[in-house]
């Protein structure tokens, strides 16, 4: 397994991009919950990330609303199924944990969906920030609720009735 990483600036703070065997496998924010130890990121090398960086820049410029990059995501089959559903949530929209559980055919698994969502190794690109609580409030986000609120506001997904970051349910 060949791992490389690079750190880039973003409107949400520095992002560490990680590639495994040349394919994007991680995008981590500073102080992110479940961030792997830095020694597992491999050698610094920006070359595997040219396309990911180009597309992230297009996203920040509002020129891109969906990412179709190849990803190398390590996780359980259930986690990978949740992450696949996250990729289907359209830009500017949100879903609840319960709605995702329903789509997966596991209507009682909203908490399990939340745990899998929190383990998403490629935030922003796999848009785990688009998942909200059943009451419509912002709930946990590995990169911090302040970033979740900023991402949803940027995408136009925060409408009336969505409590501000810091309001937990």
C-alpha cells in the first residue's frame, strides 16, 4: 500500500488530502474527529491530488456541485453503503439520518447511519455535511458544527427553521 498526502488551503481551513495507491482515500480538516494519525498519511507528494484540488477549487468557486472523483474508501460494507448514499444527496439539499436509513432498507438504523456518517474519510467530496437531525437541526459533524453550518450556508441548504450550529438535539 503506497500512501501520499498533501495539505491545501481552503475556505474551511487547511485540508489534508491522502491518496492510497494513487487514489484519493482521505480528506481531513484540522482537529477533525476520527482523523487518523499523521504518520499514517505517507510521504508528502502533491502529484496524486491535481484533479481533486482542481475540482475542490471549482466547488469553492460555485462552478461544481457534484464530485465524481475515483475514491479508495476503507470501511465496512455498511459504512460504504452509507457513504454511497451521501454522494447522492444533491447540492443545496439535506437529508436526515432516518431518511438515509430508510433508503438503505434499514428504517431503525438512523443511529448506525449517523456513526457511519461520522466516519466518512472524505468530507466535502462525500458530503456528510448534508445530513441533519430528524427535527431539522444541525447535529454532529466531524469537522465541527461551525464548518457544517458554513458548508450548508455556502450551498444554500440552510433555510428558515434550521437552528444555528451549536444547537444539539
